[in-house]
């Protein structure tokens, strides 16, 4: 149980285009989802916290207009990287918590974004 | 605010040898503590967690960790390492109670020699 999927697993795009990454909780309802960014050989950096039906809460330094997050249902959150640039290339990981239980996150397999 | 220190960037062990990965945390109250493992190009898998109670926590894949409040540590151990254990290991600390967001350490890369 508590499986989180991400799609796509990897994506290559041209500079200036937008890319959407989906995060789904497959067998549970996730009221809260988190989006992380991970640079090579580094730890996870929290980008934003997404609650179903409300606006995401972004961490300091994360551009909300560049990284659009939508959490339209209890099983789906999306991250859209708008007007992507090479510096946006990274490994993006989402996680989800069970409704009513904030003490453990279940992580997706990650999405490798490469911007040319 | 909480913080996590994993002092070892890389650890190299021989297959069959014992393993200990260090984790020190800073947090003013009772912490929630986690160890995650990440294989290359993959997400994170929870190995074990400590919320309260017995300070020696058993996890999956033969791992265990011990919470030592006096040392602000939560070191991960395994008595006999397998080649498949080679991965990146992350320690994380969260605030007890309510909605929380864990803080991750920078990770320790485990290399296993045959």
C-alpha cells in the first residue's frame, strides 16, 4: 500500500518550453503532497507543500510563477515548470502523506528533467 | 528550526561487514526521526522511523537505528552488508505532532566492495 507514482520518469525539453510532471497516490487519498528538487549528489530541497483544493505553499526562494503546482484532487498533484531553462534541469521528487497522518511521507520514483 | 548532519559523504565497506551510518540532529523538542534509502535514479524508500518508545528501532532489509537523546544521534546500523545495499542513505528529522515537514541530511553514499 501507499504507492506514489510520477509521470513522466524522465523528460527532455527545449529551453523556453513548459513541462508538466504528475504525481499520483495510487492506493490512498493524499490531502498533502510535497514537491522536492534534488541536484546530483545532494539532498532533497523542499520546493512547496500542496494541499488538495488550496494554493500551494512555496518555500523561500522558489518562484511560484515558474513552478506552478496544482492539487486538484486527493490523488493527483501536478508541477509545471514554465519557460524551462537549463538551470531548471534536475531530479524532481514528489511525496504524499496519508489523510489525517502527517508523520510519514511516501515518495514517488522521481522525474529527471533535462532542459537543452 | 531543525537540522540534520550526516558527517560522512561516502562510506565504503566490504560485503558481509557491519555498517554504521551516522546522523546527528538539532531540534529543541521531541523529534521524529527517519532513515530513507535511495537507489540511483529512484525515489526514497523508508527504512525505519522513530516516533517514541523503544529507542532501538528495527526496520526493513535488516537495518536498525538507535535514538540517543543525550547525543542527539540516530545512527543506522546493519550487521552484515549485502552488495544490494549500495545506495544513498538519508536521515531526516521532523517536528513531533501536527503537520510537519521533515528536514533531510545531505546523504551518505554507501559503496560495497565484493
